[in-house]
């Protein structure tokens, strides 16, 4: 049973009229009727008797009114205590996010956290991957976004946010660019572009290729994801990365999903294990609840 179900039953018990109750609850009458039936099925007994002329409470329904009122009252008290605690928390959290992922992955979470904890200053800083990782390890950031399996660094603790299909970046004029998806084998005769300043990206790509025994003709090194479109336009080649990089929208670049369903990258929030700041722990816990991934 949910608090919403309890509230709906209490309104119906007060009005003894499905039409009046549904108007008060701003839901349709069939929806309210279905919710009550589901509640009765969950409880294992009827709460209301209905006929063409009237609605009445069963004996169990009359007992439920008293119990549900207590439950709703306690819930309201709990929420009020939570609101008071939230408003009393104060301080600053430095959150580093990858520039191309802020809007796609965190645009809903950030305002919700700020609204829930108005006295906490949440500084969101846009980053390139390599610099973010360095600042996280040095303590310049409290929490940072990483692409990782959660095992690469024993100094960090991780909270999974989401995962996404990996993609291949290549010239839009390439014969393969017209496909809806592309395989590792399709790309094996290309030059592979790797990032020298993105440790996580390089490790993840190397691991995927090793697992699938894929070898590329040659390797081209470049510093950051920002420089990849220029390298592709000038020298050709292919870069394998997370799907959110599509947001980059490089001119003359095709962003094709890999057909291998296991080729996925995972987004985490991470903080130093030595970080004992309760606000850092709060942000990590709120992210866990918001994204509902353990």
C-alpha cells in the first residue's frame, strides 16, 4: 500500500461518492475505482460496498479509516521532520561533471537536489575527463563523474548512475557511415584514435577490444575528446566512446552505435574514500535514490 492509495481511500470514505472523491483527487472515476480495487486485492478484503445508488464502508473499511489516518498522519510528520532537517543543512559541495553529460544525465537531478537542500551550495563545474579525475584525486572536487567499472582506483568509492551504449565516431563520408549500427569487425581495418589524457576511456576501450580479440591497423593518439573530430576529418580513423558524446555534434562526423549489445559504458559519481564530509555522503545517497540504481 502507498500513501497515495491511503489518501484516496480516505477521501472516498469521507464522501462516499466516487464522482465527488475523484474530482477532489483530480483523477478520473475509473482510475479511482481501479485503485480501490487494487488496494482491496492487496489487503485481501473489501473496504467498500458499491451499488447503483450508494457507496458504503464494510466493517473492515471502517477499521481501515482509523488505521489509514494514523499512517498518513505519521507520514506527514516524518516528511515535515525531513523538510526541517533539509533546510538546516548548509555548506558547499563541489561537483565535477563531464561537459557533454551535464544536460543529458544530470539536468533533472541538480535542480531537485538544490530545491531539497536550499542552504547547501552546490557548485557544478564542467570538466574534461582527465582533469576531472586529477582534481577528484587531489581533493579539489568533493564528487566527480567518471566512466568506470568501479574497480580501477582503490582510492575512490563509486555510485552507479546509468549506463549507455557505446558508439563509434568516424567520417560522415565513410562508406560505413550510412549504416544504422556498426560492429567491431567492421572497424578493425581502420586506425583507432585513443585519448592520451583520458585514462578511463582508454582502459575501457582496450578492455573491450581485448575481450573480443579485435586488432586495429594502427593507433592515432590525441589528447582529449575535443580534438577527435579534427583528427578524424584530417587523418580518418575511428574513435570508440560513450553515447553521450553525440552531443558534441562534430561537423562531418558520424556517430554510430556499436551493434555489440555488451559494448556499454557506465556512468558513476565518485568521491575519495577518505572524504568524511557528511555533505558528500548526502549527495552520493541522494544520487543513489534519485537514479534508483544500487
